[in-house]
């Protein structure tokens, strides 16, 4: 399962590859076709990681929420030729930019959400240890009150 640091790195890769540019979005698998059509041709503004949740903001206040779960993958690759290769396997979402493409496979969550929904998801999480602005004292107080092993608490995203 991809952990938080992997999602933070993915957000950075998505930003380097796509931020500021228009993205061609499709759903080769078909399960995300309606939503991909809404993203198609939109400018990708920024990607944000909060714990194991990835939020990708597009113009027009469109937010893509991705949680890779156990088997999800979202590699960002440079386009080698004039166009990316044909999708392989069950690609839920393909994003193509000027010089890169990214294929999302097997996510636990892949949805367009409102900013309010993003707030609901993130408010249910504890402080992200990789966020320099996180409230570390809040997490420490909750950890100190618990009798559970630290390893178990760290795996619990609400802590």
C-alpha cells in the first residue's frame, strides 16, 4: 500500500509534469468517462497530498480525489514519441499533457469532489507528519492518551 510519503512524491510529480497546463483526460476503462470528460481540456492548477489522499485541483473548481488503496498505481511518465503509448490494462483515468502522461489504475477512490467534501475528508484525518504546518502537538496529545502501541496509532490516519 502506498504510504503518505509516496503520495506526497506523487503530488510533486504531477505538479512538475502538468501544473499550469491543459490536460487531456480520458477513461480508457470507461468507469470514469463522465468525470474525465469534465476534466478534459482543463488546466491543472495543483496537486495536494493529505496523508494517503491525493487531491488534484483543476480550473473551474474541479477537484479530483484519489486514494490508491492496496493496489492502486498512478505513474507519471514522459511522452517518448509524439504521443503516449496505448493504455495497457484497466486504466481508470489517463491524463496527457505537453510532455508527460499519467495512467491511474486500481484506485480505491477516484472521484470528482467539491471543496466541501475535501474538507470533510481532511478534517477526519490527524495531522500529516509530512506537512510542515501540521499541528504536531494535537497528534502528540492524542497519542499520549492512548494505551495502544505506537505502531498501531501511526497506521490509524485519524491520529
